[in-house]
C-alpha cells in the first residue's frame, strides 16, 4: 500500500509549487498568514527528521521538497508584508 | 523518538488554524492559490489513509485535523475568488 503514501506525498508536496509560483510572481501576500508559514515550515522540517528516524521514504522525501517551497512562501511573506 | 512526530504533527496541524481564522475573518483569498488548496486537501486526505494503513498515530491524527482546516481555506477560496 506504499503507493498511497507516494500519491499523498506527490499531492501535498507539489501543492506548494503553484502557491510559491503565484506568490513570487504576484508578490501578494496580504491573505497569507505569517503564523501559518512560520509554524508550517518548522513543522515540515520536523516531519522530515521524523521520516528519517522511522525510515519512511515517502514521508522523508516529500517533506524535503515541501520545506523548500514553504520556505519560499515564508520568505516572500516576510519581504512583502 | 515518537515525540518528534508529535511535535511535527502539532506544528503542521495547528499552522493551518491561524490561516483558516485569518481567511474566514478577512475573506481575502486573492493571494491564496486555488491549485495549492485543491491538491493539498486531497493529499492530506491520502496521508490520513496512509497513516491508518501503516498504523502511524501522529500521521493519522494530524492529517484528520489538517484536512478540516485546509477544507475551510479551500471553501473560502471557492466562495471569495
């Protein structure tokens, strides 16, 4: 049943790509919550660590990429309040 | 090392709470990506299923709540384009 983990990983990981692209392009961060992206980026980092500890590949890989995309949105939010 | 999973779960889960509150309150969804929340909500649902299959409690519980909060943001985005 690992394929469900891979589909879940693909969806949640790549969902942050259109958000990152939109935010970089439009620089419109007024509707985006700073609290959310601060907590989320920290949380995704810990999921990455947790995936590594329990040896779960989909959990690990997806959170590395999600961390990257979420960091972009967080950086834009901090820059264009 | 399960506590790392629990902290990760708490952070990523509750990160969507300030976003849901902000979006419900301000109805400002112009900076929020519809593509992101469509993919993300579907993905979180599958993470929930995957957590159930592999018997991972933090993965399962956190995604139930994240699904709820993400659904609120998605509904607001669909309502206030």
